[in-house]
């Protein structure tokens, strides 16, 4: 799919004519018996297990009907997952901690909201919703950490409210991936921007990174700032966070993970408002060969050239299937069943007072902060789910030591639940604090869905 099919005129048309509301997903299940057992020592098996499946041809989805993608391509399968024959519902081979990664990428379409969520078979909190415009593609990327039992089967569900049938794109960005976190990463790298980068209008442009904050595999070269080079064949987790300056028009934004200069494997595309910087993230699990390259490309159609900002733009990669022991320190905490509404315009830290699991790398005495006890490399997932409301912006901020390190911005459509999901990789030091906070600009108080407001962390080394 070519993101250049955005047009400014189609976006302005969509703003002037509001679309019909997307029928809502049911609120996320509050039953964690399936997937969360606090403090349990999980695994004595060294086997790595992982799988990624994708859709290689377009699949049509009915308007306002929850449906699952019918995956027809196995991108890789390791361990027990190598025996999986049905690709649309992936069985969990062993009770353990898993990273779930999914995406749905729709072709050019009518207005209306889009949503995706995981089922196992109960709804796993974290469904993500975005707004579309006439003639523009819409893509979502989402990642979650979950402690899952061997009785679970994972599938991905999507719903679209375009008013008619809507088909997925042809490249492998409609996808479902699962990896078992039962060992330390073999190597990893985290790179970030230190200077703004002009992104031309209607042109997919590879982000450049000037600094490697972490690199244990020689992935990064200052001579090739627009890519990371894979040192060893293996299964990798790739994470990208990007933030574009305000364009002055409500217009499209897109970020994607791009392999070997030829194939997009994950994509996030949506409409963003005119007056605020737009932040997005994208993630993928993928098997890569030594010498392969990984890039993060960005796109907008706001007219003219606008800067990809140095602050909050980064890319990270970690090899997951190396044979290395791990302490596997995990944190899973979420909001209580009753959670206060969020005032408009206020940057509000969320109290996460319900704890499903907390291991020795974390202290959680403060409901709004998690304190790091053991220095190391961490994968962090933040999620917030707002109650339904009219079209307006929401921000989810992941903060370390009270400073934002990753942000997700989303304009929820009229009547739809607005959910935001951030996946981030970071080196943290003992004493650091991690927090999630939210901002919304609906003009009034906005309720939250407690089960969809959570912080998840795992120590990767």
C-alpha cells in the first residue's frame, strides 16, 4: 500500500462532513483469571517459542461487524509454534509471559472509525481506535505484554465503521505475532534523534538517528543514520516512536517499519489535528537475517515540509531468541475498577492501584509511579482507554523521572471509545520512576475504562 494516496482535499472534505458513529466494542473484560497469576514462577523450559502470521492478499470486512483477519502467510514460526497449522487462532503452548503484537492495515476508504483488539477468548484490554478520512488508508499497530495460560488461543479482531465493505492492504502489515519471553535478549540497540528532520509533503522519508544510547550488537553506524543493520540471524522485536510538528491542517500522518528498503512489516496511519504535534508508535516481531537492514519511515500530507522532532523520536531493536538466561522480572498493574474522570486540558497521572504481578525489579508503593530497583534494559507498554465521546484529541504519555519519553496522540471519532497504546524500549537505572499520564481536550470531563488503563514492563536482560 502506498501512503501517498492521502490527499489534502479528501481530508478537508472528511472534516466538513461528520461520519456515522462506529458501533462500539464492548468494554474490555475485567476477568484476568485467564491470563494473570500474580507472582507465579512460570517456566522451567528453555525453548523459545514465537510466531508471526500475516495477510498477503486483500480481505474484505463488513461494516460495523467484529471480524478476525484470515491470515494466509506464516512469516516465521519457532519452537512449539512451528507445529501450528491454523493461522487465525494461535494456541498458547505453555503458561508464560508473552508479547502480543498485531496490526490491521485498511486500503483507501470512507470516513469512520477503525478498531482492533486481541481475544483470548475474553477481550484483552488494549483495543486501539482511530479516525479515517475519505480516500485515505488507515492502519493500526498495537502491542501488549500478557501472562497467558496454555488454555488460551489468541486471535485478532477488527471492526470498521466506513458504511460499507472495506479491504485490507496487500503488503504484510495486517498481522498477528506472539513471542514467549523466557530468556534474556541476545543483543539490542536504541537510537534516537538529536536534531529535527524536515519531512516533505507526500513523501515517505526514512528517519535519521544521530545517537545510539544503547548498542550491544553494532547495529548502528554514524555513516548510515537511516538504518540499523542486523548482526545475527534470529527473531527480533522492533519498536519505533515518532513525533511530527504541527502542520497547520488536519491531515494524515503515517509511520512504518521498513525492511531491506523494500518491505513494510508494520504501519500506523491516521488523521491528526492541525494545531498540535502528532505522536505515533509502531512495533513488530520478525525473523531477520544477518546483514538485513531495518528503517523507520515517516509520512504526512499536511502541505509543505514539517519537522520530525528530535524529542520523542527513536527506534529500538532486540534479539529475542538468543540462548541466554533471564531474571524475567515482570510488572503488570492497572487502574482500579472505579477510576476518576479526567478533566479537559489537564496532564493527569493515572493511579494504577490494582496489581496483577510485581517482581523484584520494581517498587510500587506509589500508585502513580513505579520505581526501578534493578538497572537494565526494559520493554514498557502503556495503555489508556477513554469512554466514548465526540471527536477530540487524546494523548497518552509514558514518563521516566517525570519527563515524557514516548507519546501516543489519537483523535477519537464521534461515539467511539478512544484507546491509546505505547510500546517503548529503554535502558533504566535503579531509582528511576516510570509513570503514565493522559491529556484530553474534549472541553469537559472524560471517563476512563479501568481495565484498559495499565502499565506493563519486563526486564529484557
